[in-house]
C-alpha cells in the first residue's frame, strides 16, 4: 500500500461478511478506486451481495452521483470469494463485518493473521465490542482498528473510529486517511462503551418511541412525525449541544433541577452547571457549549433557522 503526505492512497481492501453491512462497505472502497474482495463462506450470500452492489451503483448513477464511467469502474473493482486465505492474501486493509459474537470474531482474526500479509491493517465493523477485546491474544495488536460504519454504510458519511491500547500511530493515521479518501467523516471515540456512541443514541430514541406507542400517547405515524418534522430537521443541522445553546442553558438548567432535585450534584451535567453559573447561556450570550462571538445573536439564529428550513423542505420534497 502507498500513501505519503497528500498523495492518493492505493491499496487492496478485503471485506469479510456479505450480510447486512459488507456489500455497502465494499462499495465504499470500490468507488474510491480500491480493488475490493468481498469474502463470505456462503456462495449464495455473495451472489446476492453482488446484485445489491450493482443495484446500489445504478441508483447512485440515476441520482447523478455517478457518471456511467464511474459506475462501471466501481463494479469492476469488486470481486468475491468463499475462500478466506485467497481473499486476504494480498490485502492491505481488511474490514471484518460478520455476526456479533466475540469468540467467532477472535477465531476469524486468528485466521486473518495466518493468511494476510504482515503489513495488513485489520479493522472491525463491530457495533458491540471494543477493539482491545477483539485483539486480545493477537500476534499483531498494533494493526487493529475499530471502524464502525453506520447503516447504510455506502450512504451515511460518518464512521465511528477507535484505536486500541496497542494500535500503532501509523495504523491509526493510515485508517483515517483511507476513510477520508473514501468520502467518510471519522468520528473519533475517546472511550469505548458497548454499542459505541451512535447505537446508544439510536437505542435511546427507539426505546422511547416504543414506550410512547405502548402507552398509546400517539399513533406510530405521528410518533415518527415528531422526529421527521420537528426534532429531526433541527438535530440534523445542530446536534444536541447546539440545540441546548439555542434553547438557553439557563432554561435547561432550571428545567433539569425542577424535574430532578438531585441534578445539582449530578456529575454528568457538571459542564452545564459551570456554564450556567458563569453566565454563558448559549447563543443569546455569545457563548455556551460553543463560541458564537464572531456573529450577532440574530445573525447566528437566522443562519441556523435557514439551514433547518432547507433540511425540512428537502425532506418534504421526498
């Protein structure tokens, strides 16, 4: 593999697992110009995966995201095999995307280390385990990375990334560079928790929605609309911390302490308390979780309102 400075990275990629995520991950690297081998023990799954990739590439072309030449080139970059040794023997970057079973993954990594070149980086798409758990007992711990793609991986730009305790600096930096070249935006995890960051957000939303449905608070259609037509457009533009800055940290602090008398001593909201006590109340004071001092309050507000309207109108057009 090569990739020094700002030069383009050229490398062979192997993706293991042709189930829910593997085909999309393969497309990500293929459309970035990397030869990709998609590996699975099930030949029928590979056949279906090829059909999925072809359908997706055609959809991208119809949407104007690909030209005909790029669509053809992307499909030509993907090959498939049921033989692990054959699939990883020339790989520079390997992404594991099999079922969430710790022992099965560790056994797979042992086989990868047996057959893949010593230079190969071994990345896992796990949504559950830490990279240190997966690399336990590995002969090449410096080569392991977490690269958790978000479904659908060929559509969502964000990828959660984490290095293990023994992951080398070169492995880490190459992984980030390759993902960025493939059009992905790495989200760096500083600590590992089961489910990582994205899935914990997702599970909180989904469990809350199920609770609303179970209590008969609203129809499932209207529960969906609460996100797609209210919270969704705002969070797509602002995220939770800018949203808190918009609402006003004084109002947020007062609400939290009214709901929960123990909130004053809750260590999870220490930074909110510190900002509130310092008079940094969000957009209206020019600072909160973010700094807004470069623009007036109304200019900041109008900019976000415009972006939210654009997001909402784009969703409504679909």
